[in-house]
């Protein structure tokens, strides 16, 4: 979720609206989100993310393979298999 943000899912191309290609530039998989920042800069904003059906002993939020110091785990329910965390961007 992006709090108080209007996200445009179209861009102007040759004077016409062109839809963004979320299939090519946004990948959400088991415990991982990959965003092509060059093609979807409007999604590179602070966000709150909820992942369901996960099972970690000690969850950590990584950005580019390193622990994200600016990210914050808001809640982790091991029995519910849900983690909620905030990110400053992608």
C-alpha cells in the first residue's frame, strides 16, 4: 500500500496514453519483490508491504542482498505466517 499517493499506471508515449507493463517490470514471488525502477519510477516510493504464507525463524528485510536499515518490520505473526513491513522505496 502507498499511503496518500496517487499512482498513475499510464505514461505518455507519442502523445498518447500508454499502459505500464507491470508484468515485465514488477515481479512478486514467494518472499521477494523485484521492481524495475527505470521503467516504473512511480512505484519507487515509501510503502507498507504485507506478505502472506511465509515461514521464517528470524525474518529480515533485505534490499539488494543486504539488510535494509531503513526498513521496519511492523508485525510478524509466525503462526499466521504473515509479515508486515515498511520500505522507504525500492
